[in-house]
C-alpha cells in the first residue's frame, strides 16, 4: 500500500480551514447558535481538517512542529466520537483565533500566496 502524498493532505487542510473562515466571515457567534446549517457545516469542515491532519506523516509533523497537529486531531476526535457534546463556542473560537494563523502557516509550507 502506498502512502498518500503529504501535500494532498496539507492542501485539504488549507482548503477546509479557508472555507471555515469564509463561512463565518461577517457572522457573529449568535448566528452560529441560531443557524443549524452553519453549525453542521462548520463542524464538518473542522472534522475534515482534523482527518487530513491525521493523514500527514509523522516526519512532516515533526518538521512543522509549529502546527498544532494534536489539537486538530483532538477536535476531529471530539466531533466524531462526542458529537452530542459539541461546544459551539469552542468551534467559533477555533475559527476566529486558531485558523487564521494555521492558514498562514499552511500557505508558507505549500508555497501558496493566495490569501
């Protein structure tokens, strides 16, 4: 079985992080609380981001130790296995505070100038 190219997973992480940020642009936390479709979409985007992080090889994790690999994977695990206990405030905080620097780091890694 061949190992997937880390670049594919890194690109997926970047794309889904960007989409999560775009989904929340111009919105408030109160919007997330009242819009079930937004909450479901945001949870799914962060789930996929975390899943992609699990597919990145350990040597790449070590090479880019400034990326919060364990945190992303933990959010993915929580979204999948404790779906009935999702804290929307935590998801909102992740999008507002954690994803913008992650996006910048992934852009540097991938040589992607798109902002």
